[in-house]
């Protein structure tokens, strides 16, 4: 029995103080762990949300920079003009691939790679419409993906005019962007 009638409060405290304080300490530790775990989950969710926001910003930059062909490009400064227009989203390709590889590899990797390919092919076709030579394009944009896509575009240009390829890749880029945004929306909903 936890209390005898002949027992005074001092004896009772000696018998029950340690178990009661241990239990209270355990409950306090459990509450602290719960708060820490909740904070950890919130930070992890916020981190993923920020990364997804960066991917969405990148997609929007690509879509905004390539809505239509700007025929007012200065032909003498074509390389600089192209770098100013397309350089920032193109440079972010590797950064976005790193984000996806670290946090969303299985879900978004293929879609991001397709978006990069479509944007790069669109970029190459755009520069060709402006009259850039292959060597000027290669000086402006570097990377293995770029070189392989440039080679594929060169082969396609043997069969189709550059304007037709430009339209094809504009549609492909938009299709990839929409698919990627839909998947990102699903991830946001699941967080």
C-alpha cells in the first residue's frame, strides 16, 4: 500500500520522493524531446520549402527570359547580349541539379534534366536565329550537356530550319516547365 495510517509524511516522502521526482523528470524530458523533435520537423519542412521555391524561381526565370525572340539584339554585341539574357538561368542549371540531387533526387531528377535539355536546345536555337556561329555559342556557354545538345541541334538542322526547331523546343521547354511545376505542387501539398 502506498500510504499507511501510522506513517508520517516524512517517511512517506522518503519512500516516494525518488520515484515521483524520477517520473516528473522523465515527463519533463519527454516534453523537451517532443519540442525539439517538432522544431526539427518544422525546420526540415521550411528548408525543403525554400529549396522548392528556388526551383520554381529558376523555372520562372527560364520562362520569362525566353518568351519571345528579341530582334533588337545588337548584332555586333550578340555574344554579350545573349549572355545577359540567358546566362543567369543557364548558370543556375548546376545549382538546381545539386538541390534536386540532395533533397528530391527520386522525385524531380528526370524532370529537371529534361527541363535543362529543353532550355539548352531552345537557347541554342535562339542564338542561331540571331546569327551566332557555333564557335561563338561554345565560347559563351560551356559544359558537357551543352556540347552534346549543340551536336544534336547541328544534326537536326540538316533536316529542319532553325525557326521550326526553335518552336519545337519552345513548346518542349514549356511542357517540361508545366510538368515540373505540377510535381513541385504535389511535393508542397505533401509537406
